[in-house]
């Protein structure tokens, strides 16, 4: 199927992928008086007297805003807020279809950090959580960090953390399969996703990370972004220097969130025996799957649905938000992210684990219940659930 042609046809037919559907009928004067005035005053006053009742009498507790400034949409770059709308609508469709969560796409006509923070923070009364999407680095780091400090609902930049969670789930199982201990892990691409992946790998103690971008192996004496600077003292502890090819010599794992066809077969051959290769540039990976296999890769994951081991953040965000919303969490913290990693990884049993199957499909019906339960439990255990004063 020509997906581009079919997508244009269907999007024109749909005129948007979302619609508002009422939960009640308005067929009589009584219906009108209950749903709207005068009856609606009663829940208004109940919430005024006891603010936690907003979660009882409105949809806030099951509604997420999907927010973008259009600056880093898919692999298309800074295409602007209007052009980003089809992606944000699609994300909202996935929230509903997979997690049962109502989601609203909001594309903002500003790429100024202060304005983004001010606008998004002002939305808190209407939403149970904020999913930041397709905001370019390094702006995305500051926007999320500032919002988390001032908002009392979960704020989650999915391009960073959702990707990191699914990568670490696949990595856990790949390491289990290959029995690698204390692996050297090269992360190529040090933008928002690469930084989040490296951080979560280190937080979970999965291995030693070498971070690489266009400059080569990152070192403290280089010009670094704010996100890279925060991480630099935790990576490349052996002090390697040079290019991606230098980083990969003897390495156990390559995680690519970078650019098409920048990894050669010789680079794969230079890695440690039975290397793990996650080539996630999409739609064209850092190295083609067939080429990586021919060069000796033991396990290969990509971002594509037409190959085994698709590493896709659709596995993470519906369950993570469902768990956070169910628990009335005020944030999505590291404990909740790690719980999600382990829940996703745990869906592949020892008897199923193979080079062709290290991670489940995003459409596996077990995923959202497993992730949401684990995340909600982690929220409770780490004491980030909402508490209310008795009225």
C-alpha cells in the first residue's frame, strides 16, 4: 500500500481524526436542565467547596493535553504548529484506542520558552496530565523542567521518556538473551531522545554509556547543550576520543537515534561478539537490518513495523498516563518510568525470548494493563499521589 497517498485520501475524507461525542442524550427539557443550567450549578458548587470533587464531577481525571510547538515533528523538522496537527491528532487517537484516555491536540503558535511555559501551565485546571510532543532540543528540556516545578499534574515529554522506556525494555531483554554483563553501550544521537535513553540506562545500571553526536564522542571540553552537559560526567568514563567508528570498537550495544545509513558493516564487525544493534532512525535506519545481520549482529531492533523488534513509544505512553491518572499522581517520576520498563520487558517470557522477539507488539492487549498497574503502584510507593485536605 502507498501509505502517503492513502493517508492524504483518508485525512481529506475524515477532516480530522477526532470528534466530540456526548456521554448523555439531550432529548428533553429535563436532560437540558441536568446537563446545563440550572442543574449544572450543583456540581460547580460542590467543586468550589471541595476541589478534589473536580475528579468526580468532570472529565479532568481522564483527559490529557497533547501539546506541541511544531518545531521537531517526526523526522520532518520545524514545520510549524498547523502542519503538526495531524501528528497530534494521531497521538490523541492512540491515547483513546489503546488506553481509553481522552486527549486533546493543542498546537501552539510560539516557540518561546517563557510563552510555552506560561500557556501550558495555565491549562492545569482542565487536564489531568500534559503530554509534550515534538518540541525541539534543547528547548524541550527547559520547558519540561520548568513545568514540572510549577504544575501539580504529570508533565511528560514523550519523545524523551517514552522512547527511553521502550528502548530500555528492549535492551533488558536483549541483554538477558545474550547474557552480556556490564556492557559498553554506544548511544549515537545526543538530542532529546538520546539524552533520555542514556540517562535511563545509567539510572537502571544497565551498562556503561558512550554518547556520540555529530562532533564525535562527547567530552567535557566540547561545546555541549544543557542536556548533554548534565550527563557528561556520567558517560565515557574510560575517556575515549574520536568518531562513531572509534566508539563502536569493542562495544556491545549500539543504540541509534540519529540519521540514515551512517553505520557501516565494518563498524558492526568491530564490535564485541554478538552485538546488539538498535537502529532507530525512521523510516531509514542507521544501517539496514539485512546488512547488520550479515555483519554479525545478534539482535536487531528498529523503529519500523515491517521488521521484527519494533521499538516504538506507543508501547509506553498509553499505559504510563493511564497508571498516572488512575493513581492521581502529581508527576511521572523515575520510579514510575523504571516500573514501566520492567512491565514491558516482562511480557516476553524466557521460553519466547529470541533474537527475533525481544519486545512485544504495541498492539498486544496485555501492554496497557501491565504498564498502568505497575506505574500506578510505583506512584503510590514513591509517594507522588495527590493528597487532599479534608473539607
